[in-house]
C-alpha cells in the first residue's frame, strides 16, 4: 500500500466502540477473549456454543468475528501512555511517554508467547441503499471521499456504538477472558494501522505525520 492509498483509507472518525470508515460506513467494535474451552465438558461446550449462536442471531445487523493470534495484549498500557502524551503541554514529557509506549510495543512484538484476541465487528447504519456488512471494516474505500461535516456522522456512529454495547453486554454471559468490552479509540487506531498495512507496521512505528493525522481523527471523535 502506497502513501496515497494509506492516507485515503484513514477513517473519518474514531470513537470508543466504533469507527467511521473512509467510505462513510460506521462499524461497532467489541474486543475480548474466548471462554476456557479446555476446562469444560462436552455438554458444557455444546450449551455455550448454542448460547453464542443465539446471541449472534439476535443482533439486528451483520456481525463479523475476527480472531487475532498475537503477542500479549499491552494495548491498555500503550493507550494510556499515548493518551497522556497527547494531553501533555510539555514537549519533553510527550517525547518520553511516546518513547516508553514504543518500547512496550517493541517488547510485545518480540515476545514468543502468544494469545488469541477476539474482535466482533457489528455493522452500523448504512450510508446508502447499497447492501453492506461489517466486512472489510478496516479499509473501506481507498478512493477519494467527499467529507461531510462532522455533525452528520454523529447518528451513524452513535448507533454503531449502541449496537456494540448491546453485543458486549450479551457476550459477557459467556464468561470469556478478558470479558468483552468496547474497544478504546486509541486501541482501534493502533489495530487499524497494524492490520491495514502489516508490512509498514512491522517496520515502522506509528509516528510522525500519520500519527498526528490519526490523533486528530480520534480527538475529534472524543470531543463529541
């Protein structure tokens, strides 16, 4: 993916629990873990699977499920560091916090231990009459997009967040570890970068002009 395609794929808005893709489609995002299947009997697994199936069928929008096999999850710590960095008025403190966060990211990527994280993506309101699901929630269209006023995006985002919240509440009954929850805006941003361009993300940290652009997208979303 070249720089122009990457810039065109940058989401319009990112808020806690949802992303407004570059093509105007809002998608709610829930993260969590799977139940401890190995510790359950065959009958218990069957009941749990039946409950999970009913939960997904009860949703009023398409749901896609992604399983990410990766290093231990340090996103909470890194998210907190970047949050403090973005709120700091001291350039030195900002640089130190960013450096610590980058170090944690390097440590996470270098570890040999793995874990499975589950991401549930539930489609929000359609921007048009065209059929759509939550698939390809990371990229959307990479063509030139007409950007409407931010206020016009509030309703689709709010609906996507509410759908994600209801889904997270329902999934909690399954007893996954960690429990399902709305993904934080900063988590979504970092995940977007890692999955939209894995090659670039593996070689270069999220920094510079791209980081500042994404911080604007997140800060606009949090300000609403």
